[in-house]
C-alpha cells in the first residue's frame, strides 16, 4: 500500500469514487443531489489538482490499483480577516475493504505536510450534519465545528412568527 500524487491515468477511477460519494451524500440529504453532468465537472476539478500549485490530489494504491483518494486545496479567505488563507480538504475516500487500515491517517499526514510547506496554519473541511460517521471520523483527528450553516426552503420560511 502506498500513497502518491495523483496522475492523469488515475482520474477515471477517482471520478467514479467522487460521484459515488456525492450520491451517498445525496442519500443523507437530497440538497446534495448532483447534477447529471457532475462527473464532467468533477473530472475537470481533479485534473486541475494535477497541475495547480494550490491543489493536490493523492491516491492510495495497492498492487497497481487505486483504492482511495484525497483532494485538497488552498483557499483565499475574505480580506477582512487576519488569517488570509486556509487549507481545505475537499474529499477523502477509501474503498470499504481498505478502511480501518490507516489510509485516511496517511492521507491526512501527507496533506498536513503539504499545507505546512505552503505556510498554511488552519485546515478546514465540510461534513454534512447528518453524516454521523464522517463527523466521528474527523473528530478523531482533532477537527471540531467552528461555524454552523443553516438553511430553509423558501416555501417554509417563517417570517410572520417573528
């Protein structure tokens, strides 16, 4: 098992993993239902990770087979904040049969070093509020909620009661 930078010939498999993860998120909350051509957009994002200084794609490989991936980027924050940029973990996915073997830990270690080499001091990620497994997994690494987003469907907004 090894972790390495992603290559162009990894994009098809990683795109499949990414789309499957999107579908799982949609099952948790239909708000995250992907569009029909999400795979095209996702593939474009992944390719940009191969050539951008501010993005990184890592893959876990076992016997020449990609069994997981991690995608991350450096994001600019609003100029009103002292912390002007942060690391952002877009995705981490490991095939079910390879889970609990430390692959996510290896991904996070590599991402952490990459962020540090770019003078990043904070790493963010998003977890769907209904994803108890994801929240628990990231909490193990020290991630904690720092902002709560809320939403309402327009048809359900309750203005009269205020």
